[in-house]
């Protein structure tokens, strides 16, 4: 099995888990929100694993008004 196929299967399993984890009264907006949050978490973890991080001090310095 190729890596692309394995990733696709993993993605489908995760999508199914997201949908199955929603309450029966959920709306499309609820699902979209969960997908959005999951994408942001995955992107943050990928940045962390690739050492694309910033210290708390550097962020405070960047956003502190002079």
C-alpha cells in the first residue's frame, strides 16, 4: 500500500470518528467547526514537530506596543 493510500485511509477514519462523535442534534455548522478546529490543531502539531516554534517572550515582544 502506498503512503498516499495509507494517508487517505487514515483521513477517512478520522473524518468518520469526527462525524460519529457529534450529537444527533448537530448541524452542518457544528461539523464544519469541528473540522476547522481539527485542521488548526493538526497544523500546530506539524509546526511543533518541524521545530517551527516561537518562544513566549518573542511573541510578547512582537505584539507589545512601543
